[in-house]
């Protein structure tokens, strides 16, 4: 039987089923990092279960969201999640993002986001489940493929935001630069203040000038091991849960 994950009371709901990833911290953090408030059209490359499309579209009536997902089951799940959250106008394209020229119009998006496969093919970090393996390692697309698709989709001055692993940061910067997307913002994600980064959030701008801003790290837990204040704000927990509930009741 399908189940639902709910971020907070009255907030986005996400359906998951056997063989599909549940709601991940990575996508939630990326949705909070990406500059979507002024965007009018957003594209999610490798949209999976539609989590980013839902989170970025939540509370942003002006934002038109589109996702590209190669796996038919995930594309169908994306559409269900969007529908459950009242976002039937969003579009999910079931296709190969490497064929982006035939899937979307050039320079037609203000914002492109991606939570891509983290590991190179045959790197030893695969998964026995075929769906998970495709989402986990670069079987169907590489960093270069994703950056090339983002370059095609973005208008001049548009932004590309992604979440990835810190050990691949050099590759991320190189792939973005080659595609004509200048890295502009970097934020490390750490489990605690004493731990090394486990994720990186990167934003680039198509045609942007040189200059990278390194933001303070996003720390997931406080000194007691509980959620940090920022994580509580993102997930509408603690004092922010009360604010979210009051807003929902209004």
C-alpha cells in the first residue's frame, strides 16, 4: 500500500512505494538553497519522485515547474505527488535529459535545479535495485550531461542549483564552467560543527562574471544532537512548527 511523507502539518505530501526513494534531506535542502522567489519558470533535471518540483512550487503561484525524468515509474510518481499537492499544472516529461534539445526549448527557464546521481558508474557505490542504481550512479547521465542540459535550458543570466558530494566539487566546477555556467555560490552541509561536509550546495549563473561566494556551512544538528535552528526552520519544526500551523489555519 502506498504511504505518504508529510514535511509539516498542512504542508507538502509525498507518496512513495516499494523500490522508490523516500523523501530525502538532499532535495529539501536544495529547495531551500535555490533562489526561486523571482523565477517564473523552473526545470528539474532528473526529477525522480517530483520532490523538488513540489517543494519549489509550494507557495509560489507564479512559478511554472517542469521536470525531466527518464524512469517511467518515477515520472508517474512525480505526477501523482504534484496532483496530491494541487499542482496539476506542473509538467513532467518522461525522457532522457541527454536529449534535451528535443525535449525543451532553448533558453526557456529562469532556474534549473538537480539532485543528480552522486557516483560515477562502476565506482563501487551501486545498488541492487535497478531504479535505485539509476538514481545513485551515473548510468544514464554524467555531470557533464546535466550541466550541458542546464546550459541549453537557461536564459542568459539564469541560475543553476544542484546538491552533490563534496569529493566531486572540482568536477562540478569544471563541468559548469565548460558549459558556460559560472559558479557563484557554494554552501557546505555538515552533520555537526565538528564533522567534515557530507554534501555541497552549488549555484551557478549562465554567463555570470567570475567570483564565488562561500556561504557559512549549513549545520544539521546542534550541540545536543537535535535539529539545528536552521533545519527546524526548513522543516517547520519546533517553534517554526507553530508558525507553520498558524499560517495553515489562516
